[in-house]
């Protein structure tokens, strides 16, 4: 199943805050950010440039957006992208939304990821 992925511009960071902490004032409003609250943490993914240095985070991520939307009953969409990345030894962080899926890869592995995806028959658009 061939997919189209768009490499979004910019660098992203994955941040960890205390579970009960409020959303930070530095969290941007655009173009992309996501928040997950779990029993033991508050995780944020956002533009790396806004994250305070002293916060618990890992930067250097690039964002690949899968061209959606996808119906909820369609299976294998994310797997078709993750399998070639795993075979190329590219670690990922995946995010799903109502319309689509996003895959983050480390900037240092972006070229390997793009090559693996293209070899697997996917279309990858870069900025």
C-alpha cells in the first residue's frame, strides 16, 4: 500500500513534564504541536525552538505527515510506513490524529528514512 508523506519544515522536540503540570506558556499555537497526559507524565511534541533548555526534552526530530485523511476501518496504513523504517534501523515516534498519522524520525536519520520509504514504494515530498 503506497502512501504519500510530507516532510514538514523545522525541528521538533519531545518534552516530558510532571503528570499534574499545566500546559506551559511557551507551548506554541502553530503550526504543529500535540499533548498527551498519562498517569505518570505530560508529554509534549512541538517546535524545538520554543522549548526552554532546562526542561526535560529531546530535540532533533523531524516530522513526516502522512497524506490523509484515512477511514478508521482501513488497516495497515501505519505499518506500511513503519516496516521499511524498522528494516532500515530508523527509530520512530508515531502520532495518530482524527485525519492522519505522523511519524517523527531523528534529523540525523532523515535521509536514511526517506530512502527506505521511497524504496518501499512510498512518495516522500521534502520542503
